[in-house]
C-alpha cells in the first residue's frame, strides 16, 4: 500500500512531462495505475470477507507514536475499490473529453491522478493523524481541480469557497483528532474504534470530528459549496463530487460508528442535519434547469441520506449504508459523465434548450435511464436494493423503540419522494422532445466517451440482480456494529425479500414522486414564493465580507501610522501577552545573579548607551554604527563565556548586517526624519522600556523554570559518539538538530528571494553582469555615446591581459580607493581559503558551514566595494539562485538518502578509515550537509549584494544617463572619437539618426 502511494506520487510528478509527449493519450497511460490499484485491492477480497484485514506499518515519527500505518478491512476495501475503479474510468473518459489544446492539460491530469492516490491513502490509513494529512491534501487538490479554468472568475471563486469551507471544518476536526488521540493514548484508528474514548473528552472530540465530516461531505449548513463547485470540468464533478472527495466525510462517520454511535450528541446531530440536508438538496434540485446543477443539489440530498444511514449505529443500517454508498457512487458518477457528453455534443447543459437528444443518441439515453432509475430506487437495480435495505433497517429500529429511527424513516421517505421527482425531471429534461424547441443537433463524439458510463451502468444492473452475492462481502463491516436487538438482525442484501413493509413503502415513494413531477408547475409556483435571501450561499458571502471588513478595520487601527505604528502594535501585544504570563508565573529562581564578573557590567553599560544614542542621533549612518555596537558587545560576551563559535558567528553576522545597512542607506536621505519630525516620542520610549523590562523578566523566569537536570554535561560525549565531532555547537547544527538548521537555511533562501523581488522590478536577470556587458549606448537627438569598455584600448584594440580588480576602472576616479584595492588584492584569496578551512574544520574546531559561508560572503563584499558590480560578476560568474538551489539540495537531499539506507530523515552516516601519515579519518554525511549550509550562506550574501548593490548601481546609472541604454560594438558604422573628462577617458560613437 505504501508502495502504491509512492508510485502515485512519482507518476503524478511525471505526468505533465508525459502530457507534452502523448497529449490526451496520457490519460490512458495514467489510468493504468488506479486500475492496477483496483486489481490489487481485489486480491485482498478473500481476507476481508472473513472479517480479517491486510495491514502495513512504517515507523515515521516514533517520538509521537505516529507511523505510516495502513489497514484494509471490509470498509476500506469497499472505498478503495470505489476510488480506484471509478478513478480509472474517469481518467479514460478524460482522454475523449478534453481536446489536445486544452490549457493546463498536463497539470490537470497530474492533479486528478494525485487525487486518486490521496483518496486511496485516506481510506486505507490506520493512523488517525496520517488520515487527517490525506484529508487536508484532498482539500488542496480539489481547490486546484475546481479552479482548473483559471481565466474564469466563477471557477476561481468556487475553488476558493470549497477550500475555505472544507479547511475550516478540517481545522475544527484537527482539534477533535488530537483530543481523541490523547484520550485513547494512541493514533491507531483500529484501537480508537475498538476501545472508544468516553467522558467529556471523547464526546467533544467526536463532535469536533463530525464538523469536519459535515463540511467535507457538504451537509447543512456547509452544503452550498458543492453546487458552486460545478464550475469545475465534468470529470472533476463525476469523481470528486460524486464518488470520491465528498465520500470522505461519509467514510469517517462509517469508520467511527461502530465505537461512537452511542456517544452523546452523535445520533441527534447526524439524523437532524442529514434529514435537513436531504430535503433541502432535493427541494433545490427541483428548481434547476442546468443539468449539472440539478445533479449537484441531488448529490447534496443523497449525501444527507448517506450520513443518516452510515451513522445510525445499528448492524442493519451499517449494511444498508455500505450498499447505498456503492450504489450512489455508481449511478451519480454515471449521470455526471452523461451530462459531460451532452454538454460537449450539444454545447449546452440547460435542458430548456435541448430537444430530441434521446432519439438521436439512444445508447446514451439508455445508460442515463438505468442510472436515473437506480437513483430513484426502481427494481431490479442496485439503487432499489440499497434503498429497500435502508427502509427496512430504519423501520426495525423504530419498531424496536428508537424515536430517532422513526424520525430518520419519515425524513428519508419524504426525501426519497423528492428524489424520484428530480430523477424524472433530469431524464425528461435531458432526453425529452419539446415541440417549442428545435431538435438538438449533436456533434460527433468519440465512442470511448460512453465506455466509462456504460461500465458503471452494467455494474449497477449486475449488482442489483446479484445483490445476494454481494452481501457476504459487505456483511463483515456490518457485523462490527452492535445490533439493534430486533428480530431482523440478520438482514441480508437481496433483490427480493417478499411482500414486506419496505416494499410497500418503496412503491408509495415512487408513486408520490411521479405525482410530484406531474404537478411540477404547482411545485414551481410554491418554490417561487420562497424569498431569495434564504440561501446558505448568501450567508457565506455575508460572512466572508464581514471578515474582510473586520480585518480591514483592525489593520487600519493597527497600521495606520505607518511602520512605527505597526511595530508599536506588535510590541504592545508582546508586552501585554508575555507580561501577563510573567506576572502570574510562579517559577522564580531561588537567587538572582546580576553578573559573573565586573567586565559584564561595563560591556552591558556600553551596549545600553549605544542603544539609547542610536535612538536619538539624527544621522542614519551613525545610528547604524551605534546599533552595531550592541551586536559586537554580544560578541565580547560570548567570547568571555567560552563560546568561540557563537562569538565568531555573531561577529560575522553583525559585519554582514552593517554592510547591508550601508547598501540600503545609499538610497535613503542622510538625516533621519528630515521631512517630518517624530511624534509620540514619550509613548514610544515607554513601549521600548516595557519591552526591555518584560524581556529581562522572561530571562529571569527562564532561569528558574528548569525542573530536570541539564543535559549539558552529556553533550561532549554525545557529540563524539553520535556526531563524530568535538565541536558541540557544529555537531548539534548539522546532526542532532539538523531539521532546525534545514528550516533556517530555507528561511534564508526565502529572504534572498524576497529582497531580490523588491529590487528586480522588471524581471530578474538570468546572468550576473560582467565586464563584457559593461558597454553602454546612450541615445541622443543627433549623437550616440558609449562609455568605453575597459577591455578596449584607446586605439580600439582589445586588451588581452587579465588583471585582478580590472572592473575597478569602471568606478569614477573620485570613488576609487587605492588602499581598498590593495587590501582586497591581499585578502580575497586568503579569505576564501580561511572560509574553506572553517567549513571542513568546524566539526572539531570553531567554525562550520555558516561561519565559513559568512567569511566567503565578506570576501565578495570586498570585491564589490573595490570594483563595483562588474567586479562582483567577475568574482562569481554564476547565478546566485543556482548556488542557493545547490545548497538546499545538498542539505535537504540527505533526508532522502538516509531513508534509502533504512535510517530516519537527516540521520548522519560515517565512514572511518586509516589514512597514511594523516592517521584515522572520519567522514560523515553531516559534512555534506554543512557544505549545503555553506553554499546557502554564500548564495544569500551574493544575492543580496546583487540586489541591494549591483541592481541599485544599475538603476542609478539609468537615472543619470537616461533609460535608453543599449549595447554597441565597433564596426556598426558609427565614427569613434575620444575625449577626456575629469573622471575617465570616454569614447563616443557618432552617427546620423
């Protein structure tokens, strides 16, 4: 099962590429995978039909007791067959439904295949948290599939609505999942059902899980998102909204019913909302002229029906629910596919514009008629068998003394009458002949568009006729649910049970449904009297708009004063929240040590004075330098406390930060607040003082909060034995807490990308500017002028000598510094060597990838300061994005490599060998991880230099020389002449416009 999911993932990733090669034929290829999963599930039939199960478990997060556990019992077997079998047929249908030039075809195919795999994982997962993970993935994939037509506002809105509603329910469900898991002491679904959690924890946990189930399966009050989702392509509606996604809520209720059907609130919630949903959906379906919307509201109604039956909690209703679930998937998927054929061939889904479709497409009409009859509960089809089982089981529950049994029976009977009426309405609307409408001309359609609905129709007929053969396959699930104590506890599925009350009730339902359709005009007049505002969709819109208005007002209140107000709001919330927590804290240390040695007081005093002066000075550069004093004060404190790694890293970070500030300040005024004087200075000072007090208090509290002995004394031993290194800090970064480091370097990549996106407004260049790109052309009215390339001599001959810092000639003379150039010539290469030394020595000595990367980054900073943006390109002629990408691949790729060798993600492996002269040498994968960190840090500094340095320089040149800069080369017909300015020789190229 885990292998199947992995194959689904890999093939989904490859599908867009396959689509470019195969076009629409790719659907035939990828359909083989769910078809294979269907066949594999069939091989498990012998085990599940005797009440057994097929299990598989792979440890995932042992510390939390979470594993990739999968279990196929009767219920999972049934759902797995539905999602894989219908999934394969829908994919085959897609090959004829879509044209080769369909926008986003490869993406759609990949998402639909991924959805099939996700649903398979959801119904087979035995770990509750893993199941929830698949649950949320289905919400994301459905959002992408519903919004396939990205150019249509209707599709985007429907996709967002479905995502918000199902995710809202999912978040509430997550709370319930955690409560049930904590109460049960395990995340195993099998154990949670076999040993139900009781008491208030179990009751509230289950009710919260039901909220997620109700939202996913579109029950009242969440039902409105499903009809709106009909903006999706028809295959999506046939699969997600008839056979797969909406069944997820039904599945989780059916899964939990054996253990929790007797819980407080379970039956009232499901029966009440189920009956309400069944009636509302069917009532709204009778008002629709769009065939697809008619089926959508019918689906809402049937989902309410299903929720009542699978959640009722008796053995007979469980059997009826399993049968109804399968029957609904077969006939509703068929009808959606039929609507897709009509829509494609006739160009419309509005049945008022259709006439004579049945006579022109008899095969399609026969398929639709059988599916409609099964939905209405007409014998001898499987829908009738399932509905009769439902009526019998609910009647027995009512006779046995259950008031909810009578409520459910009456509600489902009335809903079934409406179901018969809208079933007839669908067939009459789609295939009837109307004298007032011209005969519909159907365009040719490939024959295999009928393959999927035909197969589903055959299954509907066969399962109805041979229902007794299906009973032993579904009975093992029903037997897990306690009986209701009635005499009919041994109910079985069959086409004929003799003359019984359920048969009479079915006949009455069908007769009333036919009359209701005949009186459709009266019904339409009655429906017209219902106010338009009675619509859950309007309620959703009002809620969203109210949330938007509230968010806008809060944002205005918190951020209307610009950045100072924004920061002030954050800090005030910080003071109030943590200040209150600190005030009620009781974990105070027994004694408070103000300092360890007098030098700490002096350093703290200097840092405090620098911080206050930074807030009061008027020049930006001075403020930055004073802020840097506080950072270097930490460097001294770290050094005095025996933390050379921290001191080194802090010094390098502070230096890089100062450089970045200086780069930014070039585009800002020299003076702070030179246009507007600062306001509310006392208020800001008070907030700052309170933040400092709260932070100091938190530090004191943290010192007194320790309850267990420190593990610091064990770190030297663990570093050597587990991490094969003597540098505890570096071993922890690349081994013990490698996941944290991986997340941190991912944040660095996001920072680099964010900075670049702010500067590269018109598009980020693929290449770093180099000397060969430095020739610039300025257009004038009668002249063209080019600043000479340093690589071209005054006589026009190319300079072949390669010189270090040759790009410095591009800097105006007043901005060049011989001292800086000499220092850079002396320090650049040694700095690179030192960075490499720190990288490889950091596992045992102070250093590491982070410190080494900062050293290399500072070397690039020196090259840029000395030679400008073209020198930066010569120093590292590679796109910084590639450096960042290679770094994250090296670091993150190790998580996959360790899995291959049977370890946990990011677990280090080491090779120790004896080397002549050098002695024992130990090399581990953590070194590769550290190299990745090294590259990410270099890429970050390089990208920031490129953005805040090189790009700002380029923009400044455009501001000075004009925006119309082009490249020119000798031999273009322009006449060259040389002049000398105060800064540098300039060659001009003259020609007539």
